[in-house]
C-alpha cells in the first residue's frame, strides 16, 4: 500500500485517510478490471461462439480476450505496481520489467491470432476483411511500438548498472509520461475495437439495439471508465509512492 510523504501531511490522521482512500480506489480498480475481463468472456462465449484453436471462425475470438487481459488489465497493474506494493526499489524494478515482458509476449500471440486468421476469413466473410486499414489497427500498432520502446529504454536506463543515477532522474518524467500515454492509447484502441467488432458482426441489426450490441457498448464504456480511473490513480500526487528508508536498496 502506498503511504504518502509525511512532510506533506504532518497530521497523522490525514496520512491514514489518504492511505485508506488509495486502498478503496485500488479495490474498485481491481473489481472493475476483473468485471471487464468477465464481461468480454461472457460476450464471446454467449454471442460469438466461444474459443477454438482449430475452428477458423473462432480463432479471432482469442484477440479481444487476450487484449483485455494483457493490454488493459495487466498493463494497468504494471503501471500501478510501484504505488501498490512495498519492496526494495530494485525488486520493484525487476517486477515492473517482468510485468511488461510478459505483456509484450502475450500481445505478440494476440496479434498473431488476428493476423494469422486472415487466410481463414474467406470462409466466413465475403469479401474477406483486410488487415491493418482501420484506426483501431493503427492505434494498436502504435501502442505496441511504444510498449517495445518503453521496455527497451526502461531496461537500459533503469536496470543496466552503468547508467548514472542523474540520467535516470532526468528520464523518469518522460518514462512515466510515455507509459501513461501508451495506456491511454491502449484504452482508445480497445474501445474502438469493441465498436468495430459490433459493426462488423451485427451490421444493420446494430441499429435495432440487440442484446449483443448493448453488451458491447457497455463493455466499451466500462473499458473507458477503467482507463480514466487508472490515469487518475497514477497522476494523483497524494498516491505517489514514497518509500520508507528501510525499503531503500543498499547500493
């Protein structure tokens, strides 16, 4: 749990209130994130036919569930990791890096599930829907590229032992800014993706407010609300992680 700076809050009661507020927000954040994953799973199982590794029409269904788990839920947890857990700074860095390494690996699998399904699309769409033409696709590619750059630059600056400490301090605001920006792009891409899927799947029926369309819209709104909540928790100064001396690394 994050504990604010004591010099900013001389009153002990105010420290406890701020700490309690973060705990409340963190629980809401976890509940909404898990609700979002369950909602996407429910939608795919009940309206899109479920998942399969062999049935051509069901292979693309892995994409939205993977993206929701990894690019939205795990990404948000990785961003808030520093503010939510107490450990040595070095261990938190390693955990943060492992989080993003796993995110990139699973994102690659999710991308392959979408791009690799192109050869099956003539079986169930006529004409076949091309790849990488929509704004959703472009934002997804940009988000992935930013994640790769963030991971590579963060690994070199904050984990490579020869980088001087003053350079790390200089780069930290940029690292945080581009990390939050990547998450915002991920939320925007996810919202557009749900909307795009509704339009392609329902077409004219979407105008009649079918059950699937309403669920898809609710998932999109939940995704956006989740993103706003995460950005608020990341940017609120009172929630900033302020490690106590006993948690500082020895070297």
